[in-house]
C-alpha cells in the first residue's frame, strides 16, 4: 500500500501531512467518520467501552476555535481524557523550548499530541523527538490535514459518496499564498479524483503557483460558471509582513463572493470556507448565511473526522 505522497518516516498513528495517508486509509477514515456520526446519535450507554482509554493533549502555539475545540469534542466523545495546554500560561513563557515542552508532554504520559504551530514542518520535527503520536493541527502555511479530511467528508456527504467526487471541479479562491487548507485539500481531493484549481491575484499566489500541480487563474469572473465547488480562503492578514499593503476593497471587487457573482454560478453550486471568515472581504454576509454555503457543515464534520483521526492515532481503526 503506497501513501499519497510523503517520503518521510512518520510514526504509526501520527498524521503530519495528507501525503502520510494511503488511499485506503483516506477511504477508511471517511467511512469511519460516517459510522461515528451515526453512533453519536445513540444513547451514551450503548457506545462501545473500547472508546474509553487514552489521553490527548492539545499544544497550540497559534490561535484556534474550531480545530482545538473539535479535537476536544472528539476526544471526549470517544471517552478519552483531553487536556489543552495554554501556551500563554505555560513554562514556554519562561523560555522552555519546543523540544523540552514536547518531551515533557511525552513524559507526562499522553498518548497523542495535537500540535498547531506557525513554523512549517514543526510537527514533523516533534514527531521525531517524542514517542506519542503527533497530529498536525496546522503548521504555518504548509498543511492542515484534518481540515482537509473534514472537508472531504463534507463534500462526499453533499455529493452522495466518494465516487461522486470524481471529475468535479473545485476552485480555491483568494489567499492561496498562505493557505495550508488549500495545500492539504489539493493533495487530498486530487487523490479522490476531483479537479482542483487555484484562483486569486498574483500577489496572493505562491512564487511558482504551477508547482501546486493544478490549474491557475487570476480571473474569478472568467471561471466561476465552470466550477462545481468554490472554496473561499480567508485573507490571512496576520501572516502578511505589511498587512496595510493589502487593500480589502480592491480584493473584494475582483474576488469577493457576493450576490452578483452567486447569480452567475451553477444552480447546484457548493460554497465552502474553513473559517473564520472576513465578512465583507472574501465573502459578503448574505452569501455567508445562504443555503449553498457549507461552512457550518464543515465545522460539524470536524468533530467526527477528528474522532476517526484520534482512533487511528491510538491504533484503533474501529470498535
Ligand atoms: N479552520 C480552522 O482551522 O479554524 P480555527 O483556526 O478556528 O481552528
């Protein structure tokens, strides 16, 4: 069984990049998340006892609402213990290094470390230092694998199964330069037979956008009508060296999803956004709250998909 692309040595159970997974594992995770979704609607007393051992710690050096809390929800739903280490209140503030912090979590006996960090590749390094499984909850602009898995789950539910994704066109629109969500999704959705592309202004594209391995467009209006899914990306102002150089008004004029552009889309169009949204910039309020926007479903998918990812991290594929 070959994986989707990574050549790096990764501990069993760790998830650092989409390329760590085999196609079979992707299908298995989607199937398992689907089963878990149904199990969650059953009374707690009928849930399997095998869900009840293991400990998870979240170590987030960057802010988060959805990812951190959905890992917490996922761990608690599986009956696992969950701790969130507040970087601000920890010995990191006294100068303790990332390595020593990670080793301390390992010595404290956690089974899984869920790590978000601004440095690209940091979870790969931490995975080599410690024995618990490491799950990447976002590293800089590189990867956000559990977001991509949750998005694939949302898409297959919306289209009626994984097979139905084949040939569908999805455009990642906006701040492609800083988007770990787009990078993980491009790798994952391509492997599932979708046809991703990126759309945005040249200054929000990587230096060599074609190295992403997908079609590139700088003109949203010329391609919106051809897409099955439009995935709006957040302008990540906090990652720009000079946020004042970005003009949200001129960006919105060419790339914002608003009622005028929505009217030109296919009737069955699906819109996605990983959150949090800059309302009035990449999307206007009416479209953000419209029925074609799946952002709320994406959040809900995060819970069940992260349950499946935690089970994998603990070496359990099911009940
Ligand atoms: N999509 C996402 O990663 O959101 P948070 O930053 O709120 O976790």
